């Protein structure tokens, strides 16, 4: 067990610095950094969920000496952000991916065997007391993204033999009921950026999978030589519709369906970033991300990571975008869900560089952001920031 030291930093909001003075305020607003004394260790969060006790469970990766793949690291914090427990999962399992999916009193996520590359479904309890692993009943390799679909799960994976992006529907126990693969295109040059993503030696692509409510499934991944958003019913040999990116230099960085054809999205294109809070996409034809109109944000870092959630703040349904700025802070951007109107922005992070991993709205209606910060500017560590809804005056 690694001994933990928790550094408490002031949380910077756009208009004021909130100082912790009472237990109630401590619970509403804080910034926590989870440091340790292993200076050659590297930790980065991938996803986060609030647990039944009001605390937070964070899934992440850790650097391993025995393999180029990423190890699995899980951290539990209480409702005040105080460190409770950590789990360094055995090196027999690697490559944890988002999402961390609630399942009864537990949480599920996907990972893989570093030797066979077979995808496994992992189960961890809300107190991070232990993790159990089970292989899927169908050979699926290189898991890339996951999401819930009612009581079932969706998994996007990569088949390195058939050179296909594969989308699969399965039970919460890992029993696969449907699976369909789509060609990435022929040639090693097409596959190279995908493998480099999994080895974390190249660009980290925003792989994503999901379903339009009651409608088509979709995946954000490689298809026909290009990083694209593809819509499918899981039965046809070709996707029902495709929104093409720019080979591996452009595409969607995040996508959230709002209705049958309306989406909240963001795109990257040769380093530029565009937030598109309300757009209609053609799910049955071939279109391109370069034709979409949105809000270009030069303040974001090149090809920035973007996270989007739907939230209710001060009686208004809003879209919360989170991303990384060139000033090494995490920027939060708020839009009216119905109209796409910009409402407000907040910037969090102080002293050290901060990078976003996940945003959740807590049961109390506040916002919690997990991410990576760099202690002393060079040691990657988990961080957790909580922002009270009462501070978001512009919404």
C-alpha cells in the first residue's frame, strides 16, 4: 500500500477564491491532490462516479515497468475529498477504459489481458475493497470505449486481425448478444495511430460509443481510413450513416445525443477546437465534421480533450463542457441545452498544471471534476475539484 499525502489547495473560480472555514463549506468547495512518495510513479484518472455514501470513486491508469500497456489504479475519496483507499490492480490486467458504469451497488469497467488482448469486464465495489475480473464470452480485443444501454452495456473495441472497429452489445455479466465490425481500411499506416493510442506513445483519440435514445447505436472511432462518427443498427454490413473527420487529424472530440437527431458535440481539426452545443446530424448519410458550425475556442490547447455532461443548475437544463486551456487550467463552459446559448464559464486549477478527466453532477446538484495535475510540474497525480452550484452565478 502506498502511503498517501493529501495536499489541499485553494480552488480558483472566475470571480472569487473560496476559503474553507467550516465543515459545511469544506463539503461544498474543495480542491484535493493525491500525492505520494514514489517519485517515479505516474497516475492519471480516466473516469469518476459519486458513490452511495456521497464520496467519489475514481478509475485511472498507472505506469508499469513490465509492459507498455497502462496498469489499473482505483482511488476512493469521501464526500469531503479526503483519501479513503486505493487499489493497484494486478498487472495481469491492463488498459482500463471509460466509462465507470454503475451496476447495482457496484461499478463495472472494461480492461484487457496484456498477453491475449482479450477484453475483460471488471467489477469494483463503491468502497474500493476489491476488484473481480471476468472475460467476455466472445473474443473481443483492444477495448476502447464503453457505455450503458439500459441494463446492458455497449463496448467499442478494435480487432487487430480483421482490422475492424467493433461495436458490441452485452449483458452486465459480459454475455455478448450482438457484435458488428467495420473496416478501418487496409494498410499498416491506418492501424499505426490506433496501436500508438493503446500504447500511449501517440495521440490519445476520443473513442466513444453509445446509443441515440430508442434509436441507432453509434461509435466515435476509425472507419474507412478516417476517425469518424458512425451510426449503426448492428445488423448491416455498412453503417447507416457516417460523419467523417479528417483521417486521424480531425473528428469529434465528444458527442452527447439530445434527441433522435440533435446532439451536443465538439470537434477537433488540425489542432483547432470547436464547441457545438446544439446541432442536427444526418444519421443516414455521409457528411463531414468540417461543415459543422460552432464556437471556436483558441484558448483551448491543441486537439483538446473535451467532456460534456447534461446537468440541471439553478432550475435550468444546461450542457457543461469541460476542457484543457493553454494556461494549464481546466475550463468549464455552460450552454443552455434547449437553445445552445452560451451562459457562463469558470476556470479551475491553481499553481500546478491541471488536465480534465471527468465531470459529474453530484446528488446535491454541485459539480465535481476529476483530473490529472502535475506535482512540482512533473509528477502526474489524481486531483478532485468540487464546485458548489451556488457559486455559478452566471447561470
